């Protein structure tokens, strides 16, 4: 029985010193484009949706298998598998709550056994109608799916 959920951030937490997006941009030959886009976002001259489109353009010619291969070299903190196992032993669903692209979340779920990942979908064929990134499931939806009572949350000490 699942009695709660633990949400893990990817960039800056599980992936130290860089972001998964910057790591992939380096390997995709798009590091400078992504750096400029992120600087524009930080300066307020580009929206999150605009940055996402510029970032996603680098994925247009890549297959999911290509990207998964790049993720094998993603720098990660130690102890992820042990932490996920601890969560499961204590009735907690380990979930990735991230703005990292979907392939990053899928890779980490497959590798370490997280229940699911919330993150933007990559869209190799871009159009003006693409929506900005959004999470695929909210924490409340996750709680409902696992039968977790959200009316009376209980603190869990780790």
C-alpha cells in the first residue's frame, strides 16, 4: 500500500553542477544556442515557451535511442537507487517532479525505478501551435491514482 509520495527534482538535485538540458545540448552540438536562450529567459526577453522551442529544435533529427545514449553520460549524485528502494520499503511512491524533458524523466524512471516523471514532452516536429511544456500529472492526480489521502496529509520523516 502506498501511503505517500516523495517528489525528486532532477536539475540541480539529482543532476549536480549542470542541467540535463545543458548536458544534452552539449552533446547535440547546441550548447551555445541553449545558453543564449536561457540567458534570454533570465533577462526576461524570452518566454519559457520560446526557450523550449529553441531547445526542442536541437532534437528534431534525433531518435529517442540517440537521446537515451547521450543520457548514459549524465552526471548524477550517488545513492539514487538506494533512496528509491528506501521509499518503496516505507510505502512511499518515488516520483520525479521536473522541468527536464520527457526523455530525461523516462530514462531516470527506467534506470532507478521511479514511479513516473512529470516534465515537458519533446516534439521533434515543431509548429506554431505547440503548447509550452507542462507536467503530465499533478501531485493531486498522482495521489488519487495511488489512493493517498490528500485531505489529511501526514508528515514523513526520512
